[in-house]
């Protein structure tokens, strides 16, 4: 079959992100920040206080990091050496669920079971040393309310977690109780942060001039250092890091595919921005657009992923063998080369739109931090598979920065900070006690 040219052009137009469009998004993002700083209920973003500023880069000593963001949990013993240097002394990682053996996240699992398991991992990491004093930082990547750096209360489980007895509780209190049950009285949890905040702390420890941290992967979120807010306890420098939870930024215009997907999603009317830019959802939009091209509107293609989109975009072979292979196995159609080229164009357009919209959010923050003054030289720290591995992302971020910032774009770039969720937790612990 040959795709209808008019239909293809119409679909491609839906995923266009012009300079004017992303400039409006950046402006609206900045306005939403300004509204939230006056009254958080006026913003579409949560703008959660982290109760920590930036590290000095001189934090030193041995600290434990508990990285708890999904079913795979890591505990890492770090030696912070100052001047941005660190070493991993020991690293223990185990899943919270093993089919046929145990399940600490499903229905019927309890807080005591889960946190006793975490305490065991910590014990393994310190190799049974119950004498040496250790301070622990905790990256806990679930919606939580905080009123200081060490007091995070789980609001609601996400990611299909169903463990009872944790929602509404202070997670480090549950962890401390589990440590004591195991006879571990020398490990003291002193900090809880979100994974996005951890990325910013990790990057700022190693590099100067970093004020924005972002996760750009299966999901999407960003945090930044807001200089006008200060923690009375004074943990960190330059103000306070705000975890924006910007996946819920709503003041932008979705296309018809975005709208249709939102209506059938698990939580209609929520996380509009994330549904337009993250790896989890780009492949859903891609599948919907392919279905329309194939006159199969409403059909869902199981198993079509962001990795498939990456493979499709990367295929520069004459006959597009990889594209053909993906479409035949995941969509169930064998297409001619001309149509495969259109499929590749479509995947590229969806990824490019994502990169340009994400860049607009970064620029909104940069404008907000600059205020009426000049934009200062800075890096935006980014972690995540979409940023690191998806073709077209990094070059389109750079291009969009140029369009929105003009000459000031020379002062701004993005850098990869891989694995910051662990190191950031250790740094937060050091900041809490030094």
C-alpha cells in the first residue's frame, strides 16, 4: 500500500513545533513558575520544596546512599573526596520482587516486610559493621510531602506499588525502625530527596554553574535552584532547589493525538507535558499516528517502544531493513520503502517535538532565574535514556536553545549526569551533617 500524502502531511503538521510555539511554551512555563512562587495552588506544577540548596563541592567523608525509585533498589557506600571527586566503596542492588520467591510491592505486602528488606541491603553494604557511624541519604522517587530535608511523607504510591502501611507515613521513620529491628543503630538516615534533585546535586558537586537538573527518560521531571527561597536550617547554598513535578505542566496546546491519548489514559487530564515528551508516551503517540496512516484508527500495537523508535530513526540503510523489521513484527504490516521512509520521518518528528518542548521548559527556568538581569553561563544537567540514547534529541535541544536564547545560547548547554540518583543522595547526607 502507499500512504495517503494528504493524510501524512496532516499528521506531520500535528507534530510540528515551530519557534513561535516553543517560545510561547517557554513564556507560559515561566509564568507558571511565577504564579507558583506566589501561591503554589495557582500553578499547574507542584513546585515541591526540597529543603536543600547546592553543594559546595568540598563535601567529604563516607556516606551511604539508598536509591529507591522502582522495583530495583540500590544501596551504595560512597567516599566523597571533595573537588567533585568520589569513589564507590561498595554497591549492593536487589529487586523488591522475584517471581515465585518474594514480593514486597504487590497486594498483601507490608511496610515492615519492605523496610526490613531495605535494612538487610544496608547491612550487606556496610558488611555487618554495627560500630562505625554512617549517615545515609535516601533518594525516594515517589510523591511525598516534606517540611525539612529528612522528613518525607509518602502521599501515594505510583508505579503499581501496593505495599500497605507506607502511604501517609514518614519513610525514614519506617527505615530507622527497620534498622533498629536488625540491630543496626549506627546508620542514621539524615536526608530524603527526589531523583531529579539528586541529579542536580550530583552534577553541581562535579561542575560549577549548574542550577537546573532534569530527568528525561521513560518519565520527565525537572528541578532548579530558586534563589528567592531559603531554608531556615540553611542546608546548601544559593537558595532552595524546587522539584517542579513539571510533568503536570498544563499550559500548552496538545495536538489531536495528545488529546485522544489523554482521554483513554490511566489519569485523564493529568501529566499533559509528560504525555507529550517522555519516552513512555512518545511510542503511544507514534502507534496512534501509524494506525491512522494504515486506516486502522483506534488500533493499539502492543510492544511498540521508544527503543523501536530509536532503531527506526537510526536506520539509514537503502532499503530501511530495520524499519521494515520493526513495523512487520510490532505493527503487522510489510510496507514498501517509500512508506517506511514516511514512518521514519514520523518517528523523527515526534522525537524532535519532544526535544523542543523540553528545551522550552528549560528556557522558561533560565529566564525566571535571570529575572531582569543577564543570563549567566550555565549547564543544564540531564539524566535519562531519552536524552542519552535517543537520536535527534541532543542536537535539537541545542538548536532550540539557539532559537529561544539568541546570542545568550552561547552561555547555555546541557550535560549528561549518569547515575546521579545514588551520588546525589550521598551528597545530600553530607550536606545535612557538615
